[in-house]
C-alpha cells in the first residue's frame, strides 16, 4: 500500500499545497477558535473541528493520517514528534509510507542548511480522530501538551475528501467529492469563515445535493 501515490492520485498532487483552500477550487474553510483565553480558544477549536470531522468520517472505521515534519540538518527531527504522538495515544504502525520533499531555499529557516518535509502517512482507527485533531491544533500553543509540533492532514480516501486543520484558527476541507462538500457546507454553515464565505456561497449556496 503506497499512500503517497494514492493521495497524489486522488487529490491531483495538490493535497499539500498551501494555502489548500485557494489551491483546490470548491474547497471549504471553517473558522475554529473564537475569543477568550488560550484554553478556551483551544477547546472551542477542538469542539468545532471534531463535530465537522465527525461528518467527514461518518460510518468509517479508519482514516489515513499524514504527518509533515519540518527537518533541517537534524535528520532525526521527527523522533520528538513521534514521542509526543505516543503520549496522545497515537502509535505509528509498521505499515506506513514515508517520503521527503525538498523545501524551496527561499523558505529555509537557516540559509546555510538544506531543509525538507518528512512525510509519514498511515492508516489509523477513526476512534483516534480527536487525538489527531488535538495534536494538529496544539501546534502553535506551547502551553498545550502533548504537542508533536508537526502538521497533520487527515484523509477519507474512500470518499475522496481531506481535512487540513492548519492551526487553531481554521480548517480546510477539500477534495473531488463535491456532494460531500456540499453537505458539509449546509450542515456546518455557521462555522464557515466569513472572509471566504462569498467564494463558498458561489459554489454551494444552492440546495444541498
């Protein structure tokens, strides 16, 4: 099972494009955290994302997660992330797909050292959905633990849709399954990010499919 090839095939090589919402026409962007202190913002984001993803993975028993870990000269940068994932109850199975991608030199944090993304994709029980969302949303909160400090993507490959909780502020949902995206647009309309609502309305404002 080569998850890299499957992800690239289903999502046209754009699964990891940034920003995902603008790279995939017809995608959805949800607003997560609101006002309040750190804990309140984090828990609000976790609650909203869990509710939306509950419909993305409805009736599924498994999901595919892809962790993207920034690596510079330290080839073992992913080890700390893996340990934090274990603290969250997530164990990466032996059957997984691992690959790396070079980062454009203009985006290097340190100009003297080549940098890349290490990607680890694997199948996991859908019961771990909230644990994955926790790890994704905690990335920018030093106070929230466990925190693997990596980017998390979640895929429903059977239904051709993916979820990218880019931080506590928002989450993109994209893919070629326009019927499911339309359902999510109507079911969770109050959570849509107002700044991009016009673009989403143009695609989905008609009756739910």
